C-alpha cells in the first residue's frame, strides 16, 4: 500500500539515478494535517524532492502493474484515479514505500481517535477512558520509530502501574 509520500529516500537517490518517479495514491502528496501529525522531516523531504529536477511526483495515481522482461523491471503502469487514464512509464527499478494505517479497529468506538484512526493519548499514554493506556505507532505520538515506541511502551506500563496503585492518574 502506498497512501502517503513520506520518505527521505527519493531525495538521497537523486545523486545516483537519472529519473525518479514517485507515485502517490492520494490526491495530495502530503497534507498539512500529516505534517502536524507525523513528522516535519517528511515535509522537508517532500519540499526537497519537489525542488529536484530528476524527481517527478505523481499524485492520485494507482499502480496497476510493474512491467518486466526477462526477469528485469522495465516500467510501471499506473492509472490516474480521477480520469481513469492508464500510462506506462519506462523505469529500471521500483521500491514500495509502505505507509501508516493504524490497526486500531479493535477499539473503534471505545476510545477517542483521530480521523486517521490513531488513538488519542496524553503525555502519560492515557486514552479517553481512564485506566486504558495506549502506546506506539497506533497512537497520536509523533515520530513513528522503534525507539519512540519502546519508550512509549515503558511509559504506558508505568502509567498503568500507577493507575492500579493509586486508582487514578496522578497529576504530573
Ligand atoms: C518497513 C518498515 C521499516 C521501518 N524502519 C524503521 C527503522 O529503520 N527505524 C525505526 O526506528 N523505525 C522503523 N519503522 C517503524 C517501526 O517499525 C515502528 O515505529 C515500530 O515497530 C512501532 O512499534 P509498535 O509496537 O507501536 O507497533 P508494531 O511494531 O507494529 O507492533 C504492533 C503489534 O501488535 C500486533 N497486533 C495488532 N493488532 C492486534 C490485535 N488486535 N491483537 C493482538 N495483537 C495485535 C501486531 O501483530 C504487532 O505485532 C519501520 C516500519 C516499517 C513498516
């Protein structure tokens, strides 16, 4: 799934590749809400990418097929989602940049969530329901990284422990 352009990698790759085609599923490569929510580094990457002459960013496109001959990638066929036009761009390789889709359905309707499905948490990983804690990528915490998720996990555990001992959140 590619639903949002969020990568420094195309910018790095401009040094060695003649043409980079970035295909983004949604109409906007990066929305203002994404910028606030996730990572301003990604917004910077997008700006740098837009300035590079050998990066072409397509938005609102669906990848239909990776073309290949004799076991080698020769192109990518994509469809413009609003018009249905299908085109093939010759390319020598392709990378799939996965994106973020919070796996939060199990608590849908029970905990406050953003429009993107992230569980809203406070600074102690507390959710909208007292005694329920959430941590990591599934939450509103900025920077979806391993070290952040680990720290958040420790924080959530401590906060839950505190809740069990004291019975309510202790003011920070
Ligand atoms: C391709 C890729 C590359 C990445 N590279 C880096 C990197 O280089 N450096 C970096 O810091 N970060 C990287 N990240 C981000 C990093 O992986 C995440 O930030 C981190 O794993 C988040 O940890 P988490 O515990 O919140 O979620 P996850 O690691 O996603 O763990 C969630 C777990 O919950 C389980 N689960 C989901 N639903 C249920 C359910 N209903 N019941 C029970 N279990 C459930 C899942 O199976 C999973 O095991 C990368 C992510 C991806 C996808």
